[in-house]
C-alpha cells in the first residue's frame, strides 16, 4: 500500500511539473500615455476628495466648538 501511494504521489508531482513547464511566458506591455494620464487624473481626484473631506470635517468641528 505504501509503495502504491508513493508511486501515485510521484506521478502527480511529475504531471504538475509538466503543467508548469507548458505555461508560455507573456510579454509585459508598457502602459500607453493615455492610460498613464488616466491613472494620474484618478489619483488627483482621490487626493482632492480626501483633502476636501478633511477640510469639511475640520470646519464642522470648528462650528461645534464655537
């Protein structure tokens, strides 16, 4: 029983190794300039939203204390 289990495990290991070797590498593409601009604009919008939220919360706190 133990030998059969070892053979079974070895066959699975060899199949997994074969599957790993079959993967074709892909070519990583650079981002186009339009995509870079879009990413920058999204980051700018997020930064603006965060700063606007922080200032409104600070103003709200000031109104409560006065």
